[in-house]
């Protein structure tokens, strides 16, 4: 984001699958049979376990029934989500800081933010990097958070193109992570190590052929699904061109005399940044549906 902030998107991201995507998930039994060489007729009925990755297993966790069993049920999924969130957000912020450093702004470098170590980013934004993600996962089943790295606005005004590249670096980092997760799932599907998931959970695209969800391969399958979904969300949401998101920083650098001046005036009034986030939250589902349709076509074809 401009000001090198990253926020992870709205609730619609968890359910952004298109109608074609859902249809593909319903009909992927034929694909599973092809991958696993097992037909429905040859497969004995099996009572499926509820995945311990899914927060729905503790849907009453915030009420009076919140007990040790519920807490244990939510922990593995929370751990995987948080590790993916932490790395994805840190990589996003590192990319901002690295491009600023290469462009001549030493602010992030001197404060120790040109690093993939999450600790400097956590110390700068403990609420957005720790508290908010965990609370939103427990309540909603997906994570929201925010982080930032410092940069010199005077450097940005003096070098608007460099500022544009610095702002674009964070979302592009998330796009790279999403692409790597997609390729990894495709490779492991082709190797018959993974199969398309039968669960309807939004981040469970694939599952291990053998061993189920309680195995390292099951955890890897879930982590790759979370990585894909989360980083597509980060890429799209942060590119919406309203302050304080990265899209505004990109346009400020490309059009410094017009949009750059307008965004600078808006940033001086915190209410405009809050309004920008509300607007981005409203617009995001319209971007997410076609984007996740493309993701589904790439994964399920």
C-alpha cells in the first residue's frame, strides 16, 4: 500500500468463488477418478472426518461451549493460516522496503525493514500483525491484518516513478506467491500426491491422496490453498486505487501533477483514508469474483 502498508481483504474474499468455480468443485469427482484411478463404483462408502483445519468445527467457540476440545480443534488451522499470513505480509512489506532502498530511500533500510525476518514488522505493527489476524480467524475463519514500512514522502515526490515501482512491489510480491502456490498444487496433482478436495471450505482446493488431513501432506495441501487464496486477495485489494492502498501510490507516481497532488491532499485528512478503505471493501467483491474464476480455471482445467 502507499505508505508501504498492506491490508488483507474483506469477508467476500472467503467466498469469492464464481458459479463456474462451484460447479467445477461439484463436478471434480470425474477429475479425482482420473487422478487417483479410482471410480465411484469401486470406492466403498467412507464416512469422512471433519477436517481439523476448518474453523466451522468450532462455530460455537465464542459461546458458553468454548472448551478445551474446541480450542484444540481450531489450533492447527489457526497456526497454518497465521504462518501463511505472517510470511505473505512480511514478503509484501519487504518488497516495498527493498524497492525503496534500491531507489535511493534509506528510511526502511535504516529502521531494519529490508528483511524477511517478521520481527521488525511485528514490532512496528503488533496489532495488525498479531492481534487482529488471530481475533478475526477465531471469529470469522479467515484473517484480516495490516502492516507498514516507513518511507520518505519527499523522496517519493522527488522521484515519482520510483515511488510507483515501490508501491507496486508489494502487490506483485503477493502475485508471485499465489503463482508459486498454484504451480505447486498443479505439479503435486499431476504426480498423484494430491487430489482435488471434496471439502467445500473456501481455501481447501486440494488434499493428500493418502493419509488425510492429519498428515504433513494434508497440512501442506491446506497451506498451499491458503497461500493461493490469501495472496490473490492481497494482490487485488491493495491495488484498488484509493488511499491508503498501494494502488493510490502507483497512480501518484505515474501522474504526480494531477492524481499525486489530489492523493496528497486526501492523506492529510484521516477521514479520507477511512473512506477509501470503506470504498475498497465495497468494490473488492466485484474484482474478486472474476479473479477467482480465473484461478479456478487455471487449477481445475
